[in-house]
C-alpha cells in the first residue's frame, strides 16, 4: 500500500414492513481555518493499478439496474491512493420530472450516519471522556438499574432478571449491550419500544427517559442485535461535549473535512438537489415513498446518531478518505491512527460470529465481525468477499453503501435511494467484484 499525505423512526418502521473552549481541541483545522482540500479531478485508473476497460463492467452493472427500472438513479465514486479514478451519475434524481441524477445530489444516509457518530465518539474517547470498559450508566445514570427480559410468564408478562454485568461502552459501540430497535424484531422488548414510542420522542432526553424504563432484550455481551445503540451514543456526545449532535458534527467533522452538504436537514436553497426516495409496491414496481424518514426540512429536535444524516457522494468520500488515511485528510487531522484502528477492528467474540446474528445482507460470520459503529472484514476470504483484509464498511436503509479497504488503499461510495427490501437489487455486493476484477496491479 502506498502512503498518502470519510427523521429515522419512519424510515426504519417502513423498512420493517420490508426489512468548548480552547482546552477541548477536537478536529484540527489548517492555520487559515479553512476546510480540507480534496482534488476531485479524475485520475487515469491505470496510474493506480486499475483497468479502465474492466471498470466498464461496474458502469454496465449500474446502468443495467437503472434501465431495468430497479433503481431510478445512482452515483458511484471510486478512489485509490487518495486519487479519484471513477465518478459517475446514472439515471434520474426524480423520475416524475425527469430530473437527471447529478454528482452533487443530496441523499438520505440513514445508517451510514453510524460511522460518523462513531468518529464523534472516538473524538471524545481521545479526550479521555470515556473508556470502552466503562459502564454506560457512568454517563447515563438513568440506565443504572436496567433489568434484562428473560421471557414471559403464562399471562404474557415479562420475567425480569439482573444483568450479569452492567452493559459497557464497548458493548454500546458494537450492538451487544442488550438494546434493540423496536422495528426489526418481535420480542417483548421490541413491543415495549413500539408501545412507548421510543423513536417518536421529541428530544434525545425524552428518548433516554423512555429507554430507561424498558428492560434489555438479552444479557449484555451474549448476542449481536442491531439496535438503537448509536442513537444512545448521540445523546452521550451531546452530554459529554455540551453541544447538540448536529452542532458537534458540524464543528468537529463536517466543517474541517469540507463536507459542505452534510447535516441533519436540507436547507431551502439546496432542496432542488435532494433526491426523491423510492420503494417497491405490492406489484414489485418502484414508486415514490413520500415522507420516508421525514421531510428533512429543518433541524430535528431529536437528531438521530443512528440514521439522521443527509450527505453527497463527495462529502462521504471526504469522510471515508480521512479514515482511510489514519484520521487525516490532506493536513486536517480529525483522529489519531490509533483511534481509527480501534474503531475499525473487530470486537465481537467468536461465539457471535456463527451466522446467527444479522441485519439485512450483513451477517456476522467467520471472517466478518463488527468494530465501533461499522462492520469489519478481518478475514475476507473466510467471509467470501473480494476486499482486502481489514476492510470496514456499512450501508443505509435506502441503499447507500461504502467501504474502506486499507490493504489495497481503495475507497468506494455508492449512493442510491430505494428502500431496501427482499426484492432490492444487490448492487452493494455486486459492486465489489465489479471493482476488484478491475484492480489488475494491486502493488502499483
């Protein structure tokens, strides 16, 4: 590898029907306080070991799903050694008006918000604000007396027991603390989330107060269950920093990295670039899904660290390139290499990597585990994936996806906007062989 100098409740509910003072120095900015630069000029693929001819297979794949009306449109972005080598828009941003997809289209990131929240947490970790071994209740005292649901009695009432140990921050960062989402499961605890309207809370404070009254769904550390953990992290970011989650991300991540179109809502002057979101109807036709995830017209009162962001392909590339380069983007350092390594290392025990635990296409299995707010391929061959060892990634409820491959120094961002379901095109995983079959000289 060459050295080089990265509204939610409605969305997830629908998927279920388918599936600061000077002492606090966080992201460091250049002396002129300007954002990081990133050269988006296309570089010839051959200069970094890729074949232009073979990359046409990626283009053909994306064009085909658009022409077959499986996706109205898409944007894909591929970089190696920090150089952009392929950047394309396909199809339409809005099928009804015929508005073409453009490179600067703004997408709902949904769960691709999670790694960004992870970086926010790692910024605070570097400041000594928390440790992985700390109990969550150290920062959220309301969680000090959480019980665990061990089943129900003959009358259908939950049987509760004490946790074998207080759920820890590491477990919160890895979906193993005992929380659920309330959308993807049918356990008694999921039903309590729905009954309490956890994700209909008007603030993160109200969100936490509701969760504090609901037991954990399983003993901490014994399962991997996709959950509200990153939304809980959003509350912790606010509590430890004294800023709202959107303000913290804007000041310490978005602005330093030059992510000018990223945030938790789309302002009026940018609404024309906001993509229409689609879903499948009962006939399998791809139709608009108005209001999916909310309108994103104003700053939310309950910002979702698990899925509330909007962003563009270029903005997310800036974020991913920062992580790929050990926490720095062209002189602007956000994290240390050590923090990025901790975040992108598998933290799941082998007994959780059996294929029993999954969300959508992401199955925790031999070779593929979970770090802090992202999945990790610690043995891609064993996981039957073509990426390099140490690749970390995640995706979003409306089909966005990205990966960072430190072995091959490859970063890929894919942006589509169709609600994931059983009949969704598998472009996230189809794009991987389409990319790596074109990498003919990995040592270049």
